[in-house]
C-alpha cells in the first residue's frame, strides 16, 4: 500500500469538523472535448451503467463518446455562465452559506467544501482541502434527496477510494438520503406556493425525477419508492387532490426500459388530451442543472406547447433558498451529534490549549516539528 501526499497529522495541529458537500458533476467547459472527458468518467462508472465491462467499453468508446459530446456541449452552452455550469455555481454557493450557518450554531470550528463525483473540483480535491484544514471528523452530504446506488453509493465508492491512500482516517459519517425530511418537504411546498403567488396555477403538477433503468428497481434500489414518497408528502402538504399531480421520470438513455411514466411522453400526452397549463418541479435536484434548465425548461416546454399546451412553468430547484440551506444545516447538525463541535459543553479555548500542551510533550519526546 502506498500512502499518498504529506503526513496526515502533525502534533498540536488545530482540528475541525469537515463537511464534504457533493453533487453529481459538471464538465470544465461547454465544449466537445470537455464533455468527452466528463462523459467518459461519468458513464464508465459501473454504478451508473450496470453492464458487462467489455461490451459497455465497446459501446461507450466506439459510439457514445464519438457522437454525444458535441450535442451535449451545445446544450451546456445554453445554460453556461461566467461562473461555469449552474450546478457548480449553486453547489459552491451552498457550501459557502452552509459554512456560515454551521459556524454560528456549532461549538467548534467547521469547514464546508464542495466536491463533484465527476469532474472538478473532485472528491479527492475536496478531501485534500479538508485534510489540510485539520478535519479529524468528516461528514459527507451527497445532495441527492432520494438514495440510489448510482448516485449516493457511487459517491461513497469515490470517497473510500481516496481514503485508501490515507494513513490516519478521520471519523466518518455519510448522510444517505433525506427524501422525507420534514423541513425538506416544507421547503418544496413553500417554493410551489410562492411560485403560484406570481404565476397562475397549472391544471396539473408534475414531479419529474431523474430516471433509472427499471431493472435497478427490480434489483432492490429504493430510489423509485423514495421519489414517490417525496412527491406524496409535498402533495399532502399542499392539499392537492388526486389527479392534479403525478410522478414522472426524465433523462432516459439507451434502449432498455426505464422507470415510467416518462416525463416527455407524459407532457405530450397531457397536451394532446387538452391540458392547457402545466407546472413541473424537479424534487430530486438540490440545484438547477442541465437536466432541469434545458431538458425540462426548454425541451419539455417545447413538447408541451407544440402539441396543444399553452402555459408551461418550470418551478426552480431549491438552490440557495434560505429554507433549503437552513434544512441542510439542520440535517448536518443532527448527524454530527456526539462530536465535540455539537457538544454544548465543548470549550474551544480549552481544546486549543490542550492541543498546544500535547504538541509540547510530543516535541520533548523527539517528534518532528
């Protein structure tokens, strides 16, 4: 085993609680070359595409990476800004805001770092930054409200791959999901109420979640069930009647059957049946991204309008809404219980003094400076 990087510990170093805030990822630029690198990393993950490696290698490298990057680059260009992709922009802002909220509520220092499962800043980048900050306790929050092996479990895969190269591991906790967190449900419901205060309420509300192959559900992945529970709880909070709302799944890829009903097919069907106004919310996305802004906000809007619909409204993701950030901060605090930073009796000055005394003793015994 080769242990990478600088020594993991220096006597007397200040410690903190580290929070790694992760999301799916983003290319470095809206260009075919950048998309090819990103898609190669993303689609080669065996958690994302569960297929024989030799067969999938031929399909991925022989077909997909030669055709899809250029098309995807054009779509990314429509949502790109000076700060990069909307997903990266929002995740960085979320991390900054959360660090401030947590610092005000904790008894000890905390560092929050954003990271992407695919692309940059990588999970390795984030972990290195937290190690440099002295994080001896590590809480990982993948921003996937509903658990899936293809998202949350893949994040843990990447996390443990990096930690295999560390000599002294931090205490580690991972928040697996928060699909039915009351404050999360309340934030989604509030965002819809606020939207309806400034826009006419649509005849139907669609909860559109990212799709997965149906066989993942049949193999025991809880994602499908957790998506339905999120939507049901929000509908109940809003007092919506049955028939006024439904769950759909978007972003299917390839020829096999995915979770149904499909969002694009449902949008077209509703328009053909005479529904004139439609609202869509993506309750599985913590931040707006290509799949929400371009696929839902543009592609599905066009499908609805060209088949007889008249008013289509995409309700934005929670992004940096104060109630969303407050919910995430509360989630982190609850999962960090028992660590010094959440202990009401924790005295930061006493801890720093003890660390300095420990350093002095270690140096007297010959430890390197």
